[in-house]
C-alpha cells in the first residue's frame, strides 16, 4: 500500500558552543517527530593558549574551519552563545502597575548595575512569574544584557570562520531548551526541574517549570577550580593537575556509571596513583564540590522562598564536569533531591555521527550545543 503522507525534513542551524577547553559544533535535522544528528565535531583548545587573547581567537577560527572542511555540516547558518563572563544576568521585580514600564526599568537596571549604555547595548528579559512581596503581587523578571562591542566582536569572529550567524543565544536559554523538549508528559511539565551545567570556569543553574524559565544563576566555580585546588595541594602545575584528575577518574570508573573518558584522559591512565596522592586529590575535589553545592543550595532556597509552594523535584546535571563522581556524591548529600546526569541526545538518531568512538556515553557535555541548534526550530530554517 502506498502512503501519500510525506514528512518535511527541516535542516536546523549549526549549534556552536565555544567553551574554555573546547569548541563543539552540532547540527540537527528534524524529520516529522524524529530528530537526527547530521554532524557533530569537537576540537580541544590547547591549555597553553591565552584565555582571552588574539591567540585564542585565531585558534577558535581555525578549529571551526577545520570542522567545516570535513564536509559533514550542511550550510553555514549558525546559532552560538556568548561566554558566561561576557553575559550579564540578574533578577528584578516590578509592581504589576509598573509592567507597562518594563523597558525603562530594564534600561535603568542595566545602566546602574552593569554600567552598560541602554541605548546601544543589548538588553532583553524573561518574565519568570508572579511573586508575593509583603502584601503586593509583583512580576519577577530575569534580565539578560551584553556590551554591544562584545557582540560585534563575536559576530566578526564567526564571519571570519566562514559562518553565517542567524542567532546569538544565552547559555541558560540554550541549556533549558535542550531538556525542555523531553518534558512532554503533563506531570513532568508541572514539576520544577533544575538544570545545571558545570563547565570549566562557570556553573549555570536554571530553574524551569511549565515550559518556562523561572530563575537563572551564574556561579564562578567549575572544573578549573578543581584543578587549581589540586595543583596548590600537590605543588604542581594546573596542566599536571588536570592530567592527574583524568587518572583518578579512570581509577574510579568501575565504581559508577557516569564516567566517559576523553582520549587524553585515557592516555593519562598509564600507571596508577599512589594512595597519598589519591587522598589529597579526593580531599581537594571534595572541598570545591562542597563550596559549589552550597552555592546551588542557596539557589534552591531563593527559588522556594520566591515562588512559594513550588517544590523542586529533581536536578539534571550537564557539562564536562558532570562526569566528576566526587562532585555528584557531594551534591546528592547536600541537595536532598533526585539527581541525574543529563543525556541531551537521548532519543536522537545518531547513526551518522561518532562521538569519540563511543555512543554509549551520556554525552552530557553536548547539552548547550544541542540547545543552540534546536533554537532553529523557532527561527529561520532551511527545508530540504
């Protein structure tokens, strides 16, 4: 029997996540209700490269061109995001009577708090919901702002890499979009879920409920602080500390399901750590993990006080540091909610791609890149 029902194949833009340690690119295709990964690639940034200088910019451009040259990506449309230290985020409240003056209030806040020029710099917001403050009902807003020159520089870098920017997103929004699609059941959408991306320098915390973002927090703690703490305790370099942490992860791999080593970490597993070195490292990682858990706990407290009656059901962790078993154990003790490691590509057809020669891993470090590509579902897309 011939079926005349044809599916429309929608090519989404490339999602480009430029992190501190790596550049990740992914491109998705939507075919009816099925999402496939058309292409994905990652280039690790040499740790010896200056974090903010021209050398890093040149490396990123070269890495993007290298990934494009392989020929798996289609077109040049790209959605990327500004790094956490270039995006300003804060929450503010307005009385319902002031709602008509939201734009003026945002401009004033951006100027006073961040020193931005409201007539030139980028300012946007998300309405988080209604909150009670004393006897008043107010609107809680999440303000996103960025310097216009930073945005122009970012766009220029993408264009030099032969990409066509069709959108610049915020990491919290991309992270939320990556997982919100999976909350399809009504009972799931009525829950408050916390999405946490633990990166190299920052941890991004996003509270979501009913398909909407309720609260966002950037915490300046990430994998780099784990490495610095280990380096200080052992009297070694940051790069040596990172290598040793790779060895520790490999040694602990049999104790839990959340580790997926990179090739560099696998190579580092030549020779086991001695007991004293291992204990110093565990103590150093635990100390930073406790600090991060306290900061996330404060986010929980703010949310439950602000949005009374809205209980947090679970927390989903993404980012390269979500593989850190010691951190996860500390979080389980401190947060008292269900904790899981993200699987942003779960349910996607990945037959056309190879992620480090292993599709069995959780691939939680791809969450932001996936969310960036998915932004194309609501924007300009190319149909094939």
